């Protein structure tokens, strides 16, 4: 198991900056689906950012690469005023699990990367799904205090709790999993030698 070096940290940081831009675009696209779109926005991001996660895995390929990505994402959102403790916890825990799944070997199979990406993005989604399911009132109060309306929060809670919350988790996982295969399809020729080793 290889440890990240300074050059790896720099590369992950640069790629995460691109991921962050796409994440925000995905969030805007998710608004088409209303409140449910908010719940599944990490999956939409995972679909479009699969190429970045795939590239990170093949170019860096070291333990804690995904945890570092998630930490940078959290830092950027916190600077923007969108940090939220439950989201930080679920996101970091999921990123560590994603690293355990697919960052302990240099060239993990594509399906392992898909699972890791699914877990990574479900962790982001759980940051709103868990509060909506288990401590709804404090969740609503927190975000209303940050400028959301009561109506928006009621819609978010409805879309992220109960059966819809479970559906959102599945949708996020499937989209993020598929995103890795999109990345693989676009970059497989570039990483042909590594793909042969991972086959």
C-alpha cells in the first residue's frame, strides 16, 4: 500500500478543483428534478466526475487519495458557507471506505472503482438524508437560519426521508458507479497498459 507524496497531493488537489466545478454544475442541473434532485445531486456529480475519479485512481493510485479529495471538497464548501457537521462526518467516513475498497492496490479493477465511487457519493448524499430521517427539526432550523425557506426545507426533507430517501441512496450509488465506466470508456486507451494489468 503506497502513501501519498507531495506531488500526488498537488495532483489530487488540482483534479479536485475541477471536480468541485463540475459538482456545482451538477447541482444546478439537479434542480430540474426539484427537491428530489437535491437529494440525488451527489449521484449526478458522480456520473459526470467518474472520469476524474478514474483518472485519479490510475494516475495517483495511492491510499487516502479519495479521502484527500473529499476533505478538499468539504473545505471548499465550508468556505462557501455550506459546511454541515453530519455531511462532513458521512462524507469522510464514506471516502475512507472508498479508499479501503479501491486504493490499496495500484490498479484496481474497474468494478471496484465503481463501488468505491458509489460509496464515496452516497456518503455525500447521506449528509442530508440522515438528518432528514433522524433529526429533521434541527436540520430544518439550521438551514432556515442560513437562508433557506421553510417551504424549501419541507420539500428537501420529504424528498430525502422514508422510501424516497432509500430510492435516492440507490440512485446516487448507481449513477456514481456508472460514472466510473464512463471514465473508463473515455480513458481506457490512455491507460491501456494499466488496464491490461488490472484485467
